[in-house]
């Protein structure tokens, strides 16, 4: 379970007041097309459970999520390719972990489950093995699989 995440300005993205599966969640302010609100992600690595503060219109003309720190509004989206080779997205959401330069990247394309754990103290082979873990649960709509 991810216990500490921050924006580039070191504001915590952990929400204790919104829980998923009885544990804290990861909170972002998001925009999909012309809709804005909050997204709460399951803090368990590989899970794609999430809660929206609005009912998102997931129309094809807005295939990407824009993500921001809920405290300072800093943009969390960077120009970095999705870690999945079969995804064409060149945009990822960047979360900072406590270690120096340690981070998590999540594909910003709606429906893509691509994510990557980049931790300097973790052997690359182990980081690669952990990064491909995805758990969708039973009967999840494809559009909600990724971010």
C-alpha cells in the first residue's frame, strides 16, 4: 500500500477522510474535458478502484485526464510515455515518493492501466515485476480500468 505521495511542491496527496477498502486513498483534482472534480484512488498497488466527486463524461474526444495537486493546483501531468508498450500515450501523471527521486508514473489516458514504480533503492528487475501488477476485481467496466 502506498502510504506517502506528494506533488512537486511536497503537498501530501493522501486523503485519510476518503477511504477505499477501509484504508486511506490518493487524492487529486482532475479535469476530463470541461468537467472538474476530485478523484480518489485506491492506495493498494495495482488496484484500480476509484471514486469520483462527479459523474465523469468519458467521451472519446477527451481521452486524457488532467491532474492537479488538490492543495496548490500544481499540474501533475508530465510529458513521459506510458510504461505499457501497446499504449500510444506520451503523457503520465507523476507522483513523488519520499525517497530522493523516487516516483510513481501513471498513464494519463483514460482506461489505460499503465503504471510504473521508479525507486532507486529497488533492483530494476524487482521494480519491473512490481510495476506490471494490476488488479481490476470482478466485472469492472473497461473505461474505468486505468486512471
